[in-house]
C-alpha cells in the first residue's frame, strides 16, 4: 500500500541499492541490542514527540505531508523533541493522550487501518480493529454524537497493554449510563466491561494514564469529579471532586499528567489555573496560573482550555492550544515568560511526552 520499496543508484560506483520493506526493518531493529536501538533516539533524558501524519491514497501516493517540523529539533535542557511522521491513508487520525512506556497509540474513529500501537523508536507496531461503539458510530455520521476518546495504558501487575473506550451511552440510544470496552491483544477482540462508569464523562477531554489506571473528568455541571479505571481489576472509582465547580462550558476544562501527578485545569478568561492532586491527603494544590493575554497573539481568545503537556527541567511548562492548528509554546514558571516554539501553518500536530522513547 505504501511506497516503502524504492530503488536508487550510487553515481560513483553505479551500484543499485534496494530499500528494505518496513516490516523487514522492524524485525532487524527488534533483534538489535537495546543500546544500538537507542543510539539515534535517546540522550538520557525525557523526550517530547511532535506527531504528524503523512496521508497516502490507496495506490501509495503521498497526498499530504505535514512539514512544519521536518527540519526542526528542539532541546529543553535535558529533554529533546523529535518529529514523528506516521504513514496513513486516513486524515482523521487521533493520538491517545494516555501514552505509556514510550509507546504511542493512534486511532481513527471510522477507519480500522489506523488503529495502531507503535514504538516510535523502532517502528514496531500492532493494529487492532474498530470497537463496537465505533461501528455504531459509523451509522450515525450525520447525528450530533460526540466522538469517543480512546484511552491507552498498562496493567501494572500483568504488563498487559489495554486500549479502552468509555462512552456516554445516550448519544447511541443505549439504556445504560456509559458503555466501556477493553481490547484484548491475546484474543484480538473487544469485550464489554460490566458495570461501566455510573457517571457520564466530559466528551471533550481525553483520558490520561498514570500508574496502572486511566482517568477522566465527569461532565457533572455542578460538581465535576475525577473518575479512575483500574486496568488490572477493570473497575471504576470516583477518587475525588474536581477543585472547581459550575462548569458551564465543557471545553474550558482538561485533565493531564505533570511530573507523574494527576492534574486538572480550568480556563476562565483571562487566566487558566492548573491544580495538582495530592494523593496523601486527597487534596488539590494550585501549581500555576496562565495569563492568556500573553498568548493572545498566537491563539487569540481560545475557545478551548490550553493543554498542559509536561513540566521540563522542573520549571518549563510545555503547552499546546487545543483549537485547530494550536500553537506549541513554553511557559517559564520561574521568570513567568512565554516562548513560542511553533505554530503549525496548515495542519494540527499532536504533542506527546515520555520519560523514554524506548519501551522497557
């Protein structure tokens, strides 16, 4: 499908070279010692990935290439940012916010060919089919149904990776409050989890992964809650109320992981506050307040809250606008200064953070 096999000739010796197919390269990389695999990708610190998609048609011709970051590499002290281009034949590809162990999970709501778990360091990948909810959504393309967000994480006791869909059932005409499906890579099948969450979730925020569990914000308008899903027991729990109430605009809040801590954020122009959850006493601590007027020239007055990605070198907060073609920038928490990294010119870029690009 993709033009992985090409020929070129060295002028000096007139020697014809054959580029190996990608699956063969992956097998070679999987057999290399770990040190050799990491030599081009890891520098000993955390890594940031700018993920874009190269879209091909059915004949393998390149239709669209995102090239804003082709020649760029950013360094954030001990951290390095890399650009990862993912070949696909579908433009509507999403990247899970809940990545773990250096793995990326990409998916399309409508196309199973781009539902894939991949290692960007080795290009190893495994695909998985559409879930039952995704198949239902295919028949409701003209309906006002929010598209579900995929979660991805690891059962810490068994080491099993699990894609998870948690969906509000009302948009599909189902009787239960929510519907939960977990994909089993052993059987290559999706299965339902019973009981699912007793609370509907905010359909405009992505689930995040931390320490063996996935987390969502509920869409309770008066008192939003933080919902967890233990990937080993496959049970739901409400762990706390959010540190804000009366969320009239579901786009104004988000949930994220910063410094291995569960965090939530709420935008109320002209500021956006971020809180960190303290597990020891089940309380929230405000860690910073973003002055949105400082980013107005890059984002305008954003409809969505900004997406916190990571805290780098203890004081550099990496952020991205969640609106289409959102700018990527850094807030220095020590100097309270803002620095634009890139503003994609014509296509969105997903930003992911990992302690290492190589899975262990």
